[in-house]
C-alpha cells in the first residue's frame, strides 16, 4: 500500500469517522425531537429522585415530616369533598405517603420527566393525582383563587427565582384558613461562619446544581407574605451535606 493511501486511511479513521459519528448521532436524536435541554431534564429527574430518596429516608426528616403533616386531615374545609393539596415542585412525589388517604393532589413541577415517578408514588400511596401542571411556583395561573386546602413545598423554595411572588401565589390559591406546609433548607443565621461559607459557595453551588441556592432567606419571605399565622421551626440535620443547614419547617395559615 502506498504511503499516501495509509495517510488517507488514517485521516478517514481518526478524523472524518469520529466527526461523522458525532454529527450523525446529534442529527438522529434531533430528528426524534431529543434536544440537549430535554436530555438535561431527563437526567435531572433521575438525579433528583435518587438524591431526594436518600434525604427523605433520614430518620430526622421522616420524623419531622410526620409531625409537619400530622394535622393535614383537619384542613379539609368541605366535609363532603376530598382534601385538595397542591404540591409545588413535587419531584417524584416523595411526600404522598404522609398525606391522608383519599387526598387529591395537584402536582406542579417545571420538569415533566417526573410524571412516571409520580405515577409510581401514587400507586404506592393512598392518594389520587388530580392533575399534573408543568409550571413554576411563581406563576400558578392555571390554579383558581381560593381553591386549595393545603399547599406543600418541600426542598423547592431554594430553586425559585422570586420568593415574594411565590408566597403571593400560594396565598392566592389557598382557601380562606387554608394552610401552607413547608420544609426547606435555608440560609444559616446571619453573622455565623456557616452563613459566610454559604454566601461564598452559593455561585458555584448554583451552577453545579442547576438552580438550587444555599443562602435563601425563606423564613423572612414567609413572614412578610401576610399570612394570618405562621409557625417556623429549625432542624439541624447532622447527617447531610453541612452547607444545606438548617432546615426550616412549619406552617403558614392564610
Ligand atoms: C430538590 S427537588 C424536591 C422534590 C420534592 N419536593 C421532594 O421533596 O422530594 C426540587 C424540585 O423543585 C422543582 N423546581 C425547581 N424550580 C422550580 C420552580 N421555580 N417552581 C416549581 N418547582 C421548581 C424541581 O424540578 C424539582 O422537582
């Protein structure tokens, strides 16, 4: 074989072929409607479900959620109807096991790839899914005013862009005397070493995690939202990543 032929073969094998393979693969998946964004969302759903499964198994988290949701049943305003719950940033539906049997859950999440996980959680619990809304906490436009008995946020408010807008939407959709239940990781007390670390680390954390922020002043946003009654409690989880401490949990009544 001539030297030129060997060079051509090498060029085709090591340059043309890999490039053609990559371009061809991208073209094939684009034809099928798969984009980088949709792949990222699929991957995010898998990662979140697995990370949250670990978090939600922690003894402290289970005990806190049991306490938090213990009076959910009493929230039913109309005895003939089923308890209407809106879970914002529902993820894979890890909280359904804490809801009273027969509750109807409106599930909201920007990522539609959670649907199959939600379906599985529905089958493993005694609740019904009323509908799935693909949307954001700041814009609950398809949920009517005064229509929900209880709104739930668990490990979601760290990711919302506008806490005040979210709180105002939560109040709008809650029935009079309806209750907002939350369990969220928040910024540590101002002036503490942990608070400073959270502020330094936040830009990197935000980029790596996608949209989670470790220095959110969620308690302040809940307090200034105009709820008639609030109960804010703090839990220090010793077993989890130290920068996502403390955990704020409690209720706010419309
Ligand atoms: C850490 S996961 C928590 C999932 C679930 N609540 C749980 O406790 O297992 C955060 C969830 O919030 C959703 N999310 C992110 N930004 C949001 C926003 N602006 N509005 C509503 N949900 C959002 C994500 O898609 C994800 O499902």
